[in-house]
């Protein structure tokens, strides 16, 4: 390495631990790049929304029928026996949802919290119940998620705007994520609310500002959106505990922070849980026990364990999770060619390997205390997302990588740290070029998957 390269490397390292008000000043070129990223994402997301055959996003009919119930004045739906029919679902998916086979009885999502469906109801009414406008509503929510992800990283690494842009781009162009975001479901709103919680709690850590009521309102929104977003509660509490220890705050301060968050969250969500208690029983405030009783016929992990054994079960779990994180479309029926998964596996190995090297590198940038606290909060949310995915799969066979998407912000931060590490020996301009080429490739792959696999294989 030349002397100049060594100097550049030292400068790069020293910039990573800068914190402070720099986060509010985004360089003009990066700002332009962010809006270009959002625009390209919206175009590709719109293509997915328009051209993906109707109902060919997991659980889309159930989410649609929830919105329809609200729009037609029937009120919040109740999950009841018969709302899930395994034979009907098998026929619908195998026949590619033919027009002569109604999806009106597919209502096994009626236990979900109502916020997404309430927000989507005006879109349903204004569009006359058409599918594409409802899908585009989700795409727009996904665009907001990209902006939130960018701000989270800018708050933690204010001197690294290009890194924040890379994190947002990684989230934007994962083909499977585009396919899910361009469907009718509450997944993207759950990711957005969780991302907003992370943004605010990271801000409280970096700037040492108390925002308990705002955090509490966001936690209330999480409780009203999707159970996967409930992880935000743990992230918020962890942030308070970290500040209590590091900033030497009083126990009274910590209790007041948690108490204010709890009050705000409960005020917003209490009517929902009260309704569930009266509907499903006071031991089933989430409706999940009713859901487990209703989805009779759904494959169970115990059955697969008897059929395939531990080795077969684990290998299928790992393979399908990997594939469906990157791209296994429709109702898991559209599998990409092996060469694409091999290329994605190579990319994953490079990113994970680079991240592990970054972790082990004693010469890497020394992070500030606030940065370590913020990254710990992100790590907690990612670990809990992974554990909840494993927990779900202890009962049901749900080897779907999309259940890891609530952790996309911390996953993407780790991935881009890995990319930075493996390209650290390159000049700045070449390092940036490699990053741009990666995202151009991911965007093109997303379009390729849509028109070469999703549309041809799922069209009725």
C-alpha cells in the first residue's frame, strides 16, 4: 500500500466515530442520489404492483378481505372457524387463482391489528376496491421506509452519508422485498413503524434527548400494526437502560421514561386489546391462539420432523429461508434457477465475511460510546426478529425469509459494513463504483425476476 493510500485509510477510519449535529447536513450529491434511489425504487415497485398477477403475493386475499370488511361498513372482522380452508387454498394456488374461484372466504388474517387496514380503507373506497391502487399504497409506504433507514444510519454515522445511502439502496433492491412491498399486506407498515421507533430511540442515544411520549406513541402504533413490530418495545427499553447506565442517570429517570412510553402506548392500543379480550378471551389478547386453532391443515413442524428427521428439516429450513429472503415468489412456488441462488450465495458470503472481518479488525474505526449504544439497540432488534422467526417455526412450517425483513435495517448496516471492509483497499472512487454496480445489478435482477419468472409462471 502506498503512503498516500495509508493516509487515506487513516482518514477514513477517523471519520467513522464522528457524532453530533452533522447528521442534519446531507451533501447535495448524496441528497440527489437518495431521491434518485427512491424514484428508481418507486418505478420498479410500481412494475411489481401492476404486473404481478392478482393474489400472487403471500396472504394477499386475506389482507384484501380485511380492508373490504372495513370499507363496506362491516367493522373489524372476527377470526372464526372456517376462515382458513386448506383444500381451498391448495386449489387456489395450484390453479393460479382462477376467476371462477372466489377468494371472498379467505379470511384467516382477521386477527391482525387494524392500523394498516384503516389506512388502506380510503384507498379501497376511492379506487372501487381495485387491487393495483392498494398495492401502490404499500409501495409508497416502502419509499418512506427507505428514507427512515437512511436517517437511522445518518444519525449513527453522521460523517458517512454515502454509507447511509448504500444501506437504503440495499433494502430497496432485494427482489423478494420488492415483491412483498408491492402486495396488499401489513408487512411494510410494520417495518416502517419499527424503523421509526429505531430512528427516534437512536436519536435519544446520540443526542441525549428525552422523547418518551413520542416513542410511546410509536410503540402504540406498533401494537396496532403487526406483532413483528412489537420488537420495538424491547428496543425502546434497551435504549433507556443503556442511557441509564452510560449517562449515569437516576433510577427515577429510567422509570419515568419507561412509564411515559408505556402510558402513551397503552392509551393508543388499549381499545384494540379490550376488544380482543371481549372477542377472543382475556388470555388471547393478540388473537394468536384463535389463529392457531383456525388454521387447521397448515403444515406443522412436528409433522415434518417425523417425515424428514432433524437433518432434513434443518436443511430445508436453511435452504428455503435463504432462497425466500432473496427471491422465491408467489406463494413460494416460483423458484429461481440454481445459478442465480449460487451468485446470491457468493454475494452473501462476501458480505457476511467482510462484516466478520470488520468485527475482528482491531484497526477498524473506534466507535464512540453513543455509536456502540445505538448499534447495540439495532442488534437487539435483529436478534429478537431472528428468535421470533425460529419460535414461529417451532410450531408451523413457515420457512419464509420475509419474516426476517423487520430486521432489514440492522441486516443492511451489517452487509454494507462488510462491503466497505472487503473494498477498503480500493481508492475511494473505485470503492464507490463497486457499490453502485452492486445496486444496479440488484435493481436489474429485480426487474429480470419479475418479467422472466413471476409473470410467466404465475399468470392465470
